């Protein structure tokens, strides 16, 4: 199993550009999450999904959108990129909610907005 | 607002010593507690999970949970230079969506 995969690994955007960060998992996990991590900080939840067709906002959703058409894929869309969106983005997944269901992380996408 | 607090460090210990990392959380309904290790430039890697009060041991790692004090810790015995990393404490928010609340992490430096 590849686990959680993310593409691209690195990206530089100009202010106002848009892009989609890709995330896929092959573990048949129902729950998927997008986090951002700023330097010296913990992870902040952007959006999450509890299954195909179901998404909801996390702590810092402004400037982002998500969709989940399949169990495997959970892309994150940035519209009108701003310097404040410069960060490292991690996708994670877990099988279920509740005690014992750990989240597993992808390798991350490092995004710079200039 | 639900919070998870960690000392930011850096925590410096000599090789072979015990490293003690601490974490407090604000939400009493939390039921699942995790320690992730994050090397510089890499993604978080789960190293320990704990769900019941008391100690849980896995090799050189011991997680300790005290729900009454809302406190969780990680002990690393016989610390090695390869343990040098940022350790993130994460707490489940107790809801049906398995959301995690992360601390800002403690940077551990093991000196050879």
C-alpha cells in the first residue's frame, strides 16, 4: 500500500493564481483531513470529510475549497492565492472515528505564494 | 476554544538520558491521545497512542495519561541522536468526526 500520497511536493504561486493540491489514499479510509502547518506551529485543520460526498469546514477554511467524489481522493482547491497561504499542507486519513482510530499523514506539499 | 499546550523547547538531553515531554489539554471529553514525531521537513509520524489512564510502553517510549489532571506525557528512555525531532501532542476532540487538536510541538535535541 502506498498509504496517503500528495502531489505536488513543492509549488510556487503568484498572488491571485489558483491551484489544486491532490491527496489520495489506498487504505479504504472513510475519513480524510487537510491541515496546514506554519513555521514553528502545530497543525491547523482546514477541511475534513467523513465520506464520499460529505465535507465540512475546520478551523481555518477561508480561501480554500474541497470536494470528495470518491473514497480515495480528497483534493484541496486554492482560489486567488494570497501570501498568507504560504505554508506546508498535509493530508491525513483515518478509517473511522472514535477511540483507536489514528490519523495517518501524507508527505506534504510545500506552497509558497509570492 | 479547545486547546492543547506543549512546551516549545528546545529540550536538550544528552545521549542515553531520559527525555520527558509534556502536554496539557482543555477539553474533558477527549478520549484519544497521540504523540507524533516530526523530523525537519517531513510529515508527522505516529509513535504512540493512549486511551486509558496510566502508562503505555512501546520499546523505549512510554506514554502516560492522567485524565483527571488533563495531562499526557511521553518519556523516551536511552535517548538517541536519531530521536532529535519535534514531538507533537494531539488530542481527539471527542466528536464523531475524529478531528485532532494539535499542540505546537516540542523540539527535542539529543546531544551525542
